[in-house]
C-alpha cells in the first residue's frame, strides 16, 4: 500500500523547496531509494535544481531535470517505475497513487497552501489511503 506523508509547517516560515532538499538528504543518507520530484511548473523546477546544487556544501545531492536515472529526478511527468518516492509539487493530489511506494506532500505556512493541503489530504482518504501528518 502506498504511504502518504504530509509535512505541515505550522510555525516555521521555511519554504517548500528547502524542506524538500532536507528530506531528500535524509532519505538518501538512510537508504538507496530513488526520489522523483513531480513538478509541472518550470520555474519551480529550476528553483529546486538550484537549491539542490547549493543546499549542502559538504555533500552533493545528485539530481537532474528530466533525468529519469538520476537519484533525484525533477520532472513535469509522473514516474513510470513503481519503487520510488514521489514529492508532489503539483496543486492536485496524485490520483495514480498505487504504483508508488511513498508520496510526500510539503505544506507551507500560508493559508492558500493550507487550503490546497487539506483538499489533497481529503482526496487521499477518499482513495482509501491513511495519510500521516507531521507538524513542524
């Protein structure tokens, strides 16, 4: 069954991109999972790319835009492979959830993001999933 995790920033002003980089570093340090950053917005793709380059001076986070074999792929398309962790940067929940091992949603501390996050959370529940929320 697909695992769905919501990271909710209730007090922090941290941005979604920085949070994603921190989580990627943690995931890659613990296991050899591939990460897919589903991001249809080209501007946000480039922001993710730049932040992954600059995020940690001590360790490079290997990634590429539309490079499906990279440990972290930033793409406007959802991945075809199933054993992958998907960060969802789209405004909609991922309907084809069953083919992914883990979906991660990062919700920033602003009202518009929270409204979108609530809708995604409800949608995943209607699909029979049990999303977990982590308040930060």
